């Protein structure tokens, strides 16, 4: 009778419950169901890991961007300082040239005054000797 019921698509499982699937197919279906659950659990865990990794990478990218901006700011500041020093150096060089020119003018004036003083001393000496 079991065979005749099997031909009609009715089966009995190990607990003698009536089934419309073959016990083997039912068992395979249950195994597949369990494997699917395991697969879904692994995929869910994998998704959590991927989400965590993405979060870490996004935070790292933000930190890199902040550091990049700081570096750009520092580079710009250094360029500004370099330009400022170059400007100061040019101003100091112009001041040196100005002071050197003034020094040369004063040296020539000093020589002229020394010559005039010497001439006046010679005149005074001649006048004192002649009187």
C-alpha cells in the first residue's frame, strides 16, 4: 500500500506523518533550507564586516583630507614667509646701498674738510711766522 500511495504522491515520514513530498526530497529541502540560513548568516556577517571596513576607510579618507588641507595651509604659509623674507632682504639691500652711498659722500666730505683744515692751518702758520 505504501507503494501505491507513493505513486499518488503521498508518503509517510519517519514519524509516520503523511507527506506529499518524498522523504528524500523533504530531507534535501530541509538541508537546503539550513544551508541557505547559514549562507544568509555568513552574508550578513560579511556585510557587517564590509560596512565596518567602509566606515574605517571613510574616516581615514576624512583624516587624510584634513591633513592634506593642513599641509596645504602650512605650505602656503611657508611661501608667504619666504616672500616676506625676500622682500625684507631686498629692503635691507636697498638700505645697505643707501647707507654705503651716504658713507662714501661723508668720506669725501670729510676728506675735503680735512684738506680745508690743513690749508687753513698752513695759512695760520704762515701768518704767525710772518708777524
